């Protein structure tokens, strides 16, 4: 545990709103949520009030949105995948997504107009599973490429949904490039949850898909306004979308937003620290237990949202996420148990470490967290790698790399 937590705070500069900002408004979140509600499997995921943990940490309240219940897939990513496919189909049909529903898209009439579409993506697990599920439910085909080192359980979960899935010899970012090349070669539709110059429309749709869990959370809070929101970032797509949404929703009462990354894959933190107008990347294997966050190149749209609406950026060691997994899985008093994977528990683990580690006084001051703080975190996945989950929470074992 010799690795340290690093932090940087950015002050926002007033500037003109970008066009991408319009994707993440309350009105668009309502359209997104209405589309997801049309799926037979839809149920809002629970927002858990961890009152006992809040008391032990010395904060006012601690809420965790548990995405392990999302569409029966144990992670939130199906929101982006399904909405993206819906938007693509709506564009092909020259109509608005608000005119479509699950029932209409899967009708014989629409199927005869579209034929079978092949969607291709690269994934570390959850995004690819979401794309495979959405393609399967909507009657289309999915091809999924996964980076070297992917565990068999994540691969098999995707194959069970009918996708053509395989593990490459590349890291995550080079697997994305391989998927993009395959899309061009075979005339497939690339549905990637990161953007780059010239490829931003579809990633924007995926980011919009994540707004459903944000809208659900503010509705479930029933008027409670969080003072602090903690969001985990890989390429930053989910974090960027939610940061922009919360800025639009809360306006003058916007919570302070903190972005969490593993220190072996902290491209967003490095970009914020440099603050020089360019994106900064991480190369190599990016060996971290937080597999869902092991991404080395920031999403362009996401960074544009984060630099406008997120204040604090954290790069942290794996042991902090492992602490979050153990605490959520072994709740205090009558608090509800949350089964949260390595990436899902990263934000809760950070908050607990922040409040329990006396050496982090400076960081509590930086984030301005105290006994009045009302905290919101998102557990973005459950035990998607069950073997590793039990290694960590039962035996305290995980790779030190």
C-alpha cells in the first residue's frame, strides 16, 4: 500500500456552451428514459441510503445507486448500448427516437425494412455485454472484441447473448482501433463508447443512454440535493454525461463533482493535471483490478464535459477500490448490502478512505467534505468477475502487478 492517492482541482472558466452540452439536458434524459422504459425488462435500479455508513464516516448522508440490477446484466452499460442502437435505427428509418419503442423496433414491419445489421465494438466486458444484449433483443447481430487479459467469465457472458466475441492480443485502446478497422473492412456499424475527431455522433448517443440512471437517481432522492457526487472514469463517457446532466439539473445548486480513476489508467487525471488544452494518454497494459476503468485514451466529448463541470480529479491505487467492495458487501448495522465489483466500488471506496484516513486532511479540505455533506455514488457493476470478487472480499487477494 505504498502507492498514494493523487488529486488535482480545476477551476472552471466561463465560456460558451458547446454543442455536445445539449445532448445531456433534462429534456433529453426524459426521452432516453422513456425509450428504456419501453423494454419489458425495465425496472429502475435501487438507490440505497447507507445511513449507518454515513454516520460512521461523519457525513450527513451517503447514497449509492446500485446498477447491478440493470436489465439483469449486472452492470449499467446496457443503457448506453440499447439507446445507441435505438438512435441508429431511428436515423435509418428517418424518424425520431421518441417515435420508437422496443415493441415497434422489433415489429415485423420494421425488421423487413432494416434487414439484419451487424454492430461491432471493443470492450473490457460490460459495454460489450450491453451491446450484445441490445442487438439480441432488437433482432440484430453483434461482434465484440476484448483486450488481452480479459477473464473467461466476461467473454462467456457476452457469447451467451448470441454475439461473436473473442479476445485479441491488444490492450484496450488498440482493441478499439481493431474494431474500427473491422467495421470499415466488413461494412459493420462501429458502436464504441469513446470518441475521437471524426467519430463523435455514436459515442454521444451512448453517453445519452447513461442519462436514465441519472434521472432515476434524482427522482429517487425525492428532493434531497447532494453536495458531492463521485463518478468513476475509464474513457470518461459515463462520467462526462452525468456531470453535464447534474450541472443542467441542479444549476446554481450543482454538487461538487469528483472523478475517480485507477492510478495505472489515469488518463483523465493526467489531462486535468496538465490543463494545457490537449488530451493525455496512458500506454501499456494498464494493469489494475478495475478492469472496467482500464482505458488509456480519454473520450473527446467526455473530456469537454468534464473540464466544464467536474472540479476534482483523483488517481488512486487498487486497494482503495478493494476497500469499497468489502465495505459495501459487509454493511454497517441495518444498511442494505451492495455487491459491487472492482470498478463499481471505486467511488465508495475512495469516500471511505478519504473520511477514515487521517493523512488525507488536505484532500478533505480540497473536496470540501464535512459533516453536512450529502454524497451520491454509482455502483456501476456487480460481481461481473466472480472469481476475482471473492478473491478480494474473502481472502484480500488481488494482483499487485
